[in-house]
C-alpha cells in the first residue's frame, strides 16, 4: 500500500512551518535561559545581602576600659585564669557569682563565691550539686565572662560592608560626631571565636558552637534512623510487594502523599509521640541516664532527630524506589540464572547498582532536614542555651533556630551575627553534601 503524503506540506508551506518551529524553539530557549539568569540573580542577591551584613565597621563602647582592670598594663587576654577570676569576683555581685559557680566551677577543686565547707559537704552527699558534677571552666570561658559581665562591650552602631568600603570617611565622621567615646573598628562577625563560642545575650560575645554541635547530633540521628528504614521500605515495595495488591497500592499512595505534608505537621506528630508518649525513652530515664522525674519532658536531641527522620522518610523511600527501579531486569535475570536467591540478587547486585541514586536522594533529604525550623520549634528546641549537648538525651538548639532567634531581635548587631551564622550553616551544609557526593561517586566508580 502506498503511503498517502498529501497531508505533508510542500514548497512555501513547508518553509513557513519550519520557520515557525524555529521561532518556537528560539522562544523556549530564551525563556529557559531567562529563568536560569533570574535564578542566578536572586541567588547572588541573597549572598550579597548575607555578606554585606556579616562584615563592616562597628562603633563599640565599653562600660570599663580593659586597660583599667590590670595594674601593670598586661593585656586582659594574657592574664592567668586566677587573675581573671579575681577581676570577676571584684566586679560582680556575690549572688550572681554563686549562680555562675553552681553552673560550673571557676577554678579546679576550688570555690570563690560558695562556702568551701558547705560545698564540700554537699559534694560528698548522695546527690551532689551541679557544680560538683561538672569540670572547671576553661581560661577562655572565664575570659568571656569578664568581657560579658565586667567590660560589657556594647556595639552602638553598625555599618554594612559596602558603606564601610566605599564611604569609609563619611562613616568615620558620622561615628566621631555621634559616638565620641566609641572605638570604630572593621569587624568580621564570622571569626574563629564566633564558631567556638557558645550562645550569649550580648551579640559581641555570642557564638554558634552549641548550635553547630546540636545540628550535627540531630542530623546524625536523623540519617541513622531514616536511611536504613527508607531503603528497606523501598526494597520491599519494589522487589517483594505485588503492585496488584490493594494494600500495597494504598501504602504507595500514602507514601507519595506524605512527601508533600507540611513540616509543622511532623512537628506536632513528634511532640505527641516522642516528647509525650515516649518521654521516658527520649529523656533518657528508661536507660538510667537521668533519674526519672529530674527533667520536665522529652524535649531532647533524640526527639528532634526522630521527628526529622519521619519528615524525610518519604523522600528517601521515593528516591530509593526510583533508583532500584532503574536497575536493569537483565541483571536480576542473570543472577537468578547463576543460581542466586532473590535476597542474594538484591544484596549483591541490585542495591550496589542502585546505591548512587539512593545516596543522591539522601543528599536532598538531608539538605531539607538540616534547614528545618518549624518541627524543631514544636518539639522544643531551645532558643537560648549555653551548654553543649553531650549526648542524644541532652537539651539542644540548632543553627536554623539560632538564626531565627537572632533575626527576631530588634538590635542591628543581632542581624549581623545572624548573617554570619547563615554562612556557617551554608558551609556546614556544603561540607555534609560534599561528603555524601564523594561517597556516591566512589560507589559509582566501583560499579563501572
């Protein structure tokens, strides 16, 4: 039978149709290029705003000049720990000193504000006070307390990085007129001490050490909980479950729907289950970590990690299913033909070939989890905490919560340290993602 070609355009009609196709192709190419450029511009604007706030000139006024605290002119940071404690004791009230010392001793096996006899009796009792169960503060911690409680530096004005560089003379003149007693200096709010210092009520002394440690603890528990369960569920749904079964179809539909549930819902679920119902487990009382009843609730790291684990579990399952589905069936048939069982085929052939895709999905899920705020607010992350978490049953804060708390403060300098904390969060996220990408590429190389 001869093919009817009467409907194909010819001559001018063909030329016109080809020109129309080229115009539509150019239109869509321009549209997609414009979308890419807009995305890059928005990203650059975001990074510009962050870096513009994280660096710049500041005007600082001290309640007491640090040089007045040392008789021989020795810089404050070079004094011994005993000398720093003496300065602290001479300038703060006894009540405040006792409260700080109950939290943690200033000197090893020595008290400054408490009665040594009374404290020794308490320490030998069955339930020693907090000060007896904690090591002494380091010299750096005491130095920070001297700055915070005695020197009391106050940032009275901040300027952006652009103004500090391009309008420096104007900024210095303005600072001299409005703050004659202030010291104007160029400050990078992102410093080593900012990363290694705990939270503080003074933005000049605040750091993100506790938030970084808390974020690492939470993401470790999140991945440790969700990754094996998610991959196991994906293996069952793809390799064992029958798609014709109504229950299996219902499970698959619910998994797909759960991936789009707002994160605040997972926070409410975590509050109801992990914080309240499983309080004895998440607080550590069930394992003897603490005495039952000594903590108010289960608002701990493990509750946060399990909550975020539920949040990203559907994402890991769906991505793992796609990766397993992409493994060629010929590989399975070849394995069966050599006498391997179904599980041997899955373990030795399917999972190793699907692992790069599974890790890609895990990277995306981890990126979402590390930036979540709403579920952790509901579960009970602290907005102000100065003690580093020591385990999964500790109270905690994380970088997104810390950034949220700082940006809600009215002082400009808190927004400056919030910008610095955002840079730390981005660096932490890129580091974790780079590690996961390295592992993915390593497994991909082994399989090729």
